[in-house]
């Protein structure tokens, strides 16, 4: 193997190792790796400075930042809190109803909020209601964590990995829904059912819920309605503008500007609250993967993998699903998406087969994210929040539930992909 | 030389920010679903500086807290009856 390829692979592996072990923050690990890639790449003439400038996909960053601004303003308005409050109120103190409400609300808010932010919101709601009703918060908490991870899979903007894959594969908002919406609904129902079976004995008894009005928690009603309108507009434009040549990043940035104008909030404060850690991690990691692409190693891996799978779309789809699913149980799903997207992109598929493989990658990278306490930041946060409330969850207890749900989700997704894309007998 | 203590502090501050956000969210939910509460900042009155220690101990003084609660009850009772609270 060429020495330069070896250096680039080492930089990639070192970045993964440093970020997975949290020796340094994700962003610092990726930016450090990007700096080394730039240095060695230009020194050894793997790429030119001008070529390196194109490694970072600005469209992806625009989509990410635009969506973050819209969602940050919606969060400040209390929109998601009101949703969570209504979900709890709907239960009327019935533990089974409360369990279903918490699960659905968790998945729903995570369709818009980043997973860590959704976790903070749902953790606060769950702890409070568990205290009021004197329930053990653990089953609600762990179920919310798993549902937050699943909820992020549901739309193009639901998770960062979806945005990465969507941009690389040129999958529009409606195409995304067309391929995966039915699967997502069924996965939600199946996962909630499995979690209910696991936690049913620990949910507690029926209690009287205190009277409260969710809308009373809103201090600025004008901002609340404006935020709801802009969020609705964002989804509406994603669905309707795709044939007019405006990309999702244009819609996201447009809505972000509109949100900043209409909300009248201090933009500096909004920008300060954005998840820059993720933005810089993605920028840095894209650069590292861009460098790897220049060495042709990703094309070689792609050829090797799909040769191994053979000409059958059945094998290549299921291999992508399970391989990315298992990999994302240990490595951040953003890193998995950034690595696998160019590998799959380098392979030429015909017609529907490419949609099947891309859909498999979307499902795989997301579903592995809540298998163990170390699978994603959202899991670590859930464990940390429980510890703050004086409850310790053992690694094995979390992993048992996470492993069961992940295997069921990946197995169901396999069946769905086979049926949806007619993979048998092709 | 790399200052490890500074780096450690920087890493720690990221965790603290999340913990603060979590506590803020929890407070919002407690206010909406549980018993609402208020936090009041009271500074030591001018001319009582020599009683600083005693003043600070009031924060955990059960009898004092009970007196404040009674004051709140009295105020709310006046408001409920539509009477002007005594100044």
C-alpha cells in the first residue's frame, strides 16, 4: 500500500478513536485530522490547495445551520415544551398512556430538534412528571432515549446523518418520505410495542394528574405562533419547492432569515446557541474523507465491497444496512454517514437499486445509535441525567434494551427494504 | 507549555452548559406541571453589614422561611378578596 494512503487512513482512524473515546471534543478531533490531511495532502501532491477548498460541502453546512436557526427560535418560543406538556396531559395520569405519549412525543420532537436537545427537553419533562406522580423515571427515560434516536431517522432534516446522505445521494424531501415514511411509522409502532412489553411491570399505578394548561407556560405568545408558522413553512417549502430548482439548503437558509426577522430576537444570542460543535465536526470530517477520496482508496473499498456482495441488489442493500447499523453502535452515526456516503456514491447502481442502498444506509446509520450507553451522545446524556436524579443505570441494563430494539429495528428494516424495492428474484 | 488544567476546565464547561440547559428546562416543566415557585434576590439592607453571617443564614432558617410563606399567603388572600394590601 502507498505510504500516503496509509497516512490518510491513520489520520482517519486516529480521528475516529479520539472522538469515540472523547479524548478531545468531536470538533477538535475532526479539525485536527483535517489539518493533518491538508498538510500531508499538499506536501505529497495528493491534491492541490484549490482542490482542497472543494472538500467541504457548503450546501450541507447551509442546510444544517439554516435548520438549526429555525429550530433554535422555535425552541425558545416554547413550542416543543408545549408539545411535551400536552403529551403528558393527554395521559391523564394513566401510566400506559403516559408511556405511549412520552415515546411518541420524544420521536416527534427529535424529527426537528437535534438528538441531544430533544433528550434535554424530554429528560426534563420525564423527571418532573415522574416526581409529581411518584413514578420510577427509568423506563420512561430509556424509552424516550431510544425513541429520540428513532425519531431522527424519520425526515431528511431529522438527523445530521440524514442530511449528509440526502445531499450526497440527491434525495429530495418527498423522495425521502416516499422511500421511508411507511417504514418509519411501522418502526415507531413496533419499537413502542417492544419497549412497552419490556417496561410494563415498572410503569407504576394510575395517579391523579395535577390540573395545568400547557399554553400558560408560554410567555411570548406572538413568538410562539410565529415559530409554529415558520416551522410549518419550512416543511411545506421542502415539499413544494424541490421541482423549482431550489435545493433544501436554500429553503433552510431562507426560512432561517425569515425567522430571525419575524422573531425580533437578538441574532447574536441565537447564533451563540447553535450547535457549532457539530458544524465544525462535519466540516473537519468532510475534509478528512475528501482527502481519502483523492487517494482512490474509497473507490477501491467500494468496488471490493460491492464485488463481494455480487450483482444482487438484495445482498448489497442488506449488507449496507447491517454493516452501517453495526458500525454506528460504536462510532458516531455522523462519521459513519460521511464515510459510507462517498463509498456508495462511487458505485454505479441502476435505477431503483440505488434508492434501496441509500435507504439502507439511512436506516443503518441511524438505528444503531441507541444500542449501548456509548453508541451516541444522546445515550450518554440520558444516563448522566438519570445519575443527577440519583438513579444509576448499569451498562448491561441499558445495552439489553438497546440491543433488543436495535436488532428488531434492523430486522424489520431488512424485510421492509426487500418488500419496498422488490429485492427478491431480481 | 500546554496548560492541562485549562484544557480540562474548557472540556468541563461544555458539560456544564448542557447541565444548565437541563436545569432550566426542568424548572420550566416544574413551573407548568408541578407547584409553581419563585426565587427572590434580597440584598443585605444598608446599615446591617456587621450582621452579614446572620443575614446569610436566613436562607436556610426554617422559621424565617415560614414567615415569608405567611407573608405570601397574606398578600394572596388580600388579592383574592380584592382588597388593597397594607403597605
